C-alpha cells in the first residue's frame, strides 16, 4: 500500500491510499481546490472517498466530491448530518443484526468491495451521528490498513494489521497542565477527553492488539497545543519497535 498524507489535524484531514488496483481518499476535510492541487489535478485517479463522520475537518469537500463524480462512502447518520440524502453517488454502509468473523471480534456493518479492497467500517466514539472508522483489506496484496481517528477509544481488537493510521490527539499531562495554567477551558478539556484519543489510550490499544505483521504507523490528528510530538513518537516506537510517521 502507498499512503500519502494530504492534510492532518483540526484544520483538515485528507489521506490518499493506493492499493493494488484502487486509489482511495479517506476523509475530504479540506477544500476541493486544495485536494485538486495536492493530487496535481488528477482527480480521475480517485475511485472513491471514505468519510468517517460529519465534522467539517473530515468532510468539508463532500458536496464538491459528489459533483465531480466521486462515490462517497459513509454511514447513514453521517449522510443525514451532511445533508446529502438520496444523492446517487453516496453509498451508505448497511448495518448487520448479527455477529460474524471478519478481522474484528464484533461487527456492526456489512463490508463493501471497492476494486480489490474489502472495506469494513466499525463504530467509533465521537459526538456525531453514527461515526465510523475503517479496516481495509487488499485482496490482491493481502495487505491491511487500519484507520482510526476521532474516537475516545477503540471498542474492538484486530487479528492482523500491516499499516496503522491512528489518532493521537493529546497527552493527558499536557492537557491537564493547560487547564491548570488557564490556557484551556475545563469544558473544552472534557469534550476533548470524551471524543479523542490520548497517547495513553493509544498505548493501551497497541498493547491489546496483534502487531506482529505491522510495517508502519502513521500518527494523525495531533492537537496543536495539547500534544507533544517528540514524546508521542518516542513512546509509540518504544512500545512497538516499528517505524512511526507523525502526520
């Protein structure tokens, strides 16, 4: 898999993932013009866009993406909040009412096929309607990508991960120091804790999952004021022994 970071953080998120026969965007949280520029105006190469939830830093360009003829995949709740109901280019994930194998212990949604890729959405913990994250399996290369952003924690364990893209929004000590020093409002602090992953939560997730096949970790969505880039990279490398890219 070839992963390219187009934008990451509270000002906008957009990631390009090229697999054996397919090129996907995950998120479109910057302007359509910015996406065009970053892709050198080769929008025809994009087969689909996956959106995790309705917040603008993840979905800003969705209506322009649809107008340009790109299929956008998302939950029904996200479709409602983005007001793109009934658009013929919107594909909603269908819920399952039973549990099954797949790479997660419990599965809420049916997987969809895009080219050689099985896309499996799974629920996240965030203050929007029906947010999801993604597990992607390229059936040709047999490589997997786990994409996790904007969630307080991850409810599931995964059998195998080749590439991990994971949010590490804040460091708990840095966040609490900012509250004590009057830099951060306590209400905003509580909202961050209830909706985003800390370094401590990321470390817990890494310890709970099988990382034996992991090739690379991309750390996304760092807070400008509440994170510590050097500490985050050092601690994740210490736990995993893998290559870590701070997005």
